[in-house]
RNA sequence: GGGCCCGUAGCUCAGCUUGGACAGAGCGGCGGCCUUCUAAGCCGAAGGUCGUGGGUUCAAAUCCCACCGGGCCCGCCA
């Protein structure tokens, strides 16, 4: 933050909130010593009503802020625009495993972060109902039947492991089924049945979308319309000869339409992304009630809806970076002013194995089992959710997560439970307060906590700018830690300023926890 | 061959995009603290060639170059 044109960060010196190293930078330009300049800055700051004390230490400027500052300062957190965030988009032939959960929690948290900046946010879920995975599952179901299970996503997921083993031998038949799916829509009911049960997991974890789009609804009219337009405007290239003879590709020579006239996955993806930006319209929706609540489902019979996003964010595995880059390039050509962002996340895996739907390595590590185990260990659904969500979101998305039960469900140290505990503790202090909270004077100890009130803006903007909820998790740990330490040293219940600090701590902890989708509890 | 991600304490990670104070947490291990607002907590000590080597700079974990280790991607599959 800036005071009188000098940039400040959080101070490392005890009892000071802000620090600046600008004297070093100016020293270079002005050819004077940092000491001299830092003294000068201190001189000008002393007049400022927000500054209670400013000191120069070895060329650095450290500042104590005045109570007036805390009562007046409001960070600027409003930005404009429409953002479409796509996340989860799990193949509808298996239950969610922990990797899918990472995607879901990241997307849901980003949704909330963008909403905090007052963007218009549309959360989208893409249902690949015409994929090969679904075809394999559907084919297996038709030929071998599927073992009963209380959840259809589980029944199909378990069968898919078997189906995958038979795939090579029966590929021809499966391809036949795939063709029928595309032409006659034979699998839509099957897919919706799986999706319905997958969404029970979404509900349990608090994942809420505004729209669900089925590939089969894009595949026909919208697809052709978009491709024709792209051809017309010269964004696609036709190859008369060579290896790519008869295909339409991007300018980067990635095939969009095969020589047999069918679409590649990349082609379909480009069409969907462009729809989000308003390049074409015509996708229809109807509102339906599903396990997560009311959601707009794509459907040929519904009403036309469009998003016209300025910014499109897709939470997709990092292994898809290359095709994602290609899509970004195409979009950049068409909409230089818009943003296309691939939020790339690494795998969640066990020590030696990564989760795979095909190999069945997810069994025992489904999102449902994780929550179940959490409730068993922590004895509370809310706390189990807090622990799990925090555990997953505290890692930067590009970092691989090695899954271990004890870590995922940890209740001590840098865990979601630690943060919750600080929040509940602050609430308890306020409840038992003997005086009213009132900001009077801030002493060294108060300032150690108050620093983090300023830092909120910094961490929140960082989370937005880098599309990384882990910045929020980090913030929560810092603030909770500062408060717990403060609590250990300072008697609060008859301390007016201390209670004011406690109130603020609660406020910021709550905001942060909400952005991560953690449930808020008042007692534990 | 081209590209992407990761490499920081015994283990798991922050910090790197915008270069600045002695590199921070948690877990594990060691020593303390529950008649006092909730001990799912707090305090203290221990633990580091920031993968390696160069370069830029008053200043490098951070920027640039080269290299090493681990993982991944480069189809008219989806």
C-alpha cells in the first residue's frame, strides 16, 4: 500500500505494521545515501494523520499506524467484468476421486474470490456425454450388465475398470456405440443418471454451478455454426495436400476437423470456449432441480442464454497445457482484448501411484470416502470439511500433492482446524468480554496482529491475480497464528483495544474461510 | 528434438511474477506451560551449500544463462 507516494509492505520489525525499502531505490537514481533519504521520508510521514510513528532503521522506513487509520482505511476491491469459470467437468462414468475434488475445490474457491471483487461470475460444468469413456461404460452395461450399488456413479465406475480391460479386444463395438451415441443420443439418460449421483458428492462438498453444458448439445448446430464462421473469417486453415490433407486446422496446424469431416476434441473445445465469449449464440437451457439445487441445464428445448465473458477461466489438469495453449492462441487472434486462462493443477496421488479411473486406483480414495473417514476421525461433518478443503487448497495448484490420510485429516499445526479453532476462540473471548470493544491505543502486541488486517488486501489480490486460492490459506494461517500467540500473552476480556483486535480477527478469518468454502462453526 | 511443472530444515510446504533487514511455517524430535478469556493451543532451544555452476546488481531463494535430478505433454485418441 501507498502512503504519500511511498510503497509499503508488512514490517518484519516487532511493533511496526509497515516497512518500506524505497530509500534504496531512490538512492540509486538520486545518487544519495539510503540513510539520508529514509530520514527524509520519515520527516514527511510524521505529518500524516495515519502515521503514529515513523522511524528509519538502516535505510528502511518502519511505520506505526494510528487508530485513525484503522477506522478510515478501506481497501479498493472492486473490479468489473464477466468471468466464466469452468471446473470439475468429470467424465460421467465414475464417482469423484480426490483429484477431481482438487479441481472442484479450486474452481469453487476461484468463483468466490472473483465474486469478492464484484465480478459477474458464471460457474460452468461441462458434461462430456459423448466421450469414449462413456461409450466404454455404456457398452459394458449393455453387454454385461452392472452390479447393483446404492450409487449409480459408483456402479458405473467400478464397471468401467472392467470395461477398460476389455476395450482393446472390443474396440470396434465400442466405436459403434460411440457413433450411435452421437447420432441418436442413446446414452443421455445413462449419463444423466451417473451425473445425478456424482452431484451428491458436489453437494456434500458445497460445489455449486450455475450451468451445466452437455457436449451433445454443442455437437450439432452450435458446432457447425461456429466452425463455418471460423472458416469464413480465416481462423481455420484447409490443407490441400501433405500429411494433413483434407483437414481443417488451426493456424498452428492442430487438427480441428478431420479429413473424414468429424470433429476432434480440440475442435469441440474451441467451439465451447468461443461460445462463452459470445462469438456465437444459440445454446439453449432449461432450469432444473438437481442434488445441488437449481441449475441451468443445456437442452434443445429450452431458452437461449449467453454469457459474453470478458474472461474465461478453465480449471484443467496441467498435463493438458499444450492443447490449452493452442486454444489460447486461437482466442487471442479473435479476441485480443479478452483473457483466456488455464488454471493448471497438478495431480493428487499416493506415494507411488496416481489416481486413474481406468485402472481403478481411485478405489478407497474417492471424495466420498475421504469425507466419510474425516467425519469418523474428527467427529464433525463441518470440521472434517474444513480440514479436507484446507488441506487441498493450501497447496499451490502447480504443486503435486502426495496424499496421506493423517495429513489430509490433520487437526493440528497448519490445518483448517487450526484456523477454525482461532476463529471459535476469538468468538468465545468476545462472548465473555467484560467491556465493549473499542480501538484506543495500539501497543506492540496489538500491532503484531493488526499487521494482518492490512495484509488481507494484499493476499486477496494475489489470489485473484494468480488464480491461486492457496494465497488465502496462507493468509489464514498467518492471521490465526498471530492471534493465537496474542491470546497466549494478552488478557483480552477486559481490554477494550484487545477486544477490538479480536473482533477484526474474527471478521478477516471469516472472510477468508468463506472464500475457501470452509463451513463456519461457532463452537468446537 | 521442442515445451511445461517441481527441486528451500529429517519430512510436507510458504516465500520467487514486483530483487531488499539475520530465509519462514507445520510435522517429527528436545525442554517448558492447563486453579486464570477453550491446551485442536502457547512459549523456548535445535535443525538450511535455498539442486549445481556462472552472470547482472549497492543488494539474488527471487532476475538472466548453462547444467543436474524427479514428473508430465508433444496423434486426423478423447
